[in-house]
């Protein structure tokens, strides 16, 4: 705001023993638990302390979590925002309080806040590319003909928006790839299961399911089995994340493809904070690299501990 006395984004002058705020949007499933653990482990490795909050899937709780972190005057704040718009006001409040913010895993709406100004940078995966990779696999595996149900992530969250766009744009040039229904499954297994049960009644002839994350795919697989269908044979399933349970399903052929979204953001996040403290200007987006798992490499990925 106009009253701030610091630069945009605020500078970080301390280089060690940082007090780091971390606002997590929810901590309810393997992906998010892996992310939280990665950040906490990296902080303790470096001798930094973490003020941690869990917004339990609520934009309003996440805003008040961030406000309470600001009040504790940390050196930096890491935010994994629930939605693109929901935490914008709190990001601006941190900047006005002269505390540099780093967004991790999910981005915010660039029409409202700008990396390199309101926050230092976004550190996370290329969600558009993740969606494209699932689409490319499905186009090839089905020879370009499928009736697809798309289980979307939380409405308004950056991964749901970008994974939808990446997939939908990619299949759009293949007229045989028909998306017959899209539903918000909230990145959640129970919701994915329930939505899939209902959708199967309207679309019993579905031949593919694209889930924006593994948890919803695991729910959809349960629903398909309960409806007497064989996932991997009658219905091709593809999703994003790379949790162990999904990798096991890829290994057994129940799922066709899992594109990784690497949740181990601790090292890259703290390296970026470190660079910033030393006076460097990080790129507006630090891209996390992701693998892709099919039957050819799923067993190896499990044994290498790449799952979570
Ligand atoms: O922001 C990353 C996504 O959020 C992960 O794919 C998902 O599992 C989580 O809910």
C-alpha cells in the first residue's frame, strides 16, 4: 500500500537462523503432508524455525492464519494458497508489513498480484504441462478416441485452472477425444468417489477418466470397480501427483499414467530464499521439475522412494 516504507517486494537482509512463516492450505493427504514435511525438514536442516498454520481448506481461515503469522513478525512467509484469489488480500498485507512472501506449490491471480512486486516469486510445477502430458498419453493409448470424464481440482485453485486448460486444449485438436462431463472433486478422494458414482449413472459408456490429482483418481477407481467396470481395461485412468498408492495402480495396470507433481519443495524454496537474502532477484517463477510414470517405470519409482 501507499503507506509502506519498504521496497516491493520487501528486502530480506538476514541470511541465517530465519524465522519463517508457512501457511499451508490444508494438510489432509499424502501430497500435502509430503510438502509440509519437506519444508519443515529443510528449515530445521538450515537452523531456521517455522511458524506453521493449516487453513483446513478455507480461504477465510487462510487469510486469518497469514494475518496471525504477520503479527509474529517472521523474516519471510511461505504461502501455499488454497485459491488464486482467496489469499490475495493477505499477500498484500504481508507486503505492506514489509515481509517478503514466497508462494509455494500454488500461484495467485496475476491480475491482482504480481511476482517480483507483491510477492518475490512462485515456486512450483508447470500445471499446464502436467495436464498436457496426461492428455498426450491418453491420445496415444486410445488412438485418439475416448469418452472422458474429467474430475477437476478445487474450483479457483491454480492447479485446477491450469491442469484443466493443459488437458482440454491438448485434446481439443483430436475430435475423437470427447470430454463428456467435468465435475469439481475438490482434490479429495471421498468427493472423487461420490462424484464418479453419480457421473457413471449418466455416462455408463465412459472410456477414460482424467483426474486432476491421484486422490480423486483413487476415489474414481473405487467407483468404477463398484459399478462392475475394470479400470485399466474398460476405462483408462490418468492423474497427477505420484503418491505411492497411485504408483502401485500404475504398476498393476489399473491406472495408465501418473504425471508427477513433485511436492518436495523444501530445498528449492529455501535455496530461493537464500539467493534473495544475498541480493539476487529470483525469476518470477521457479519451475519444479516433474517425472512421468507408466507401467515401464512405476515399480522402479516405488523402489527408489520417489512416491509419497
Ligand atoms: O497444488 C498441488 C495440488 O494440490 C496437488 O496435486 C494436490 O494433490 C493438492 O491438493
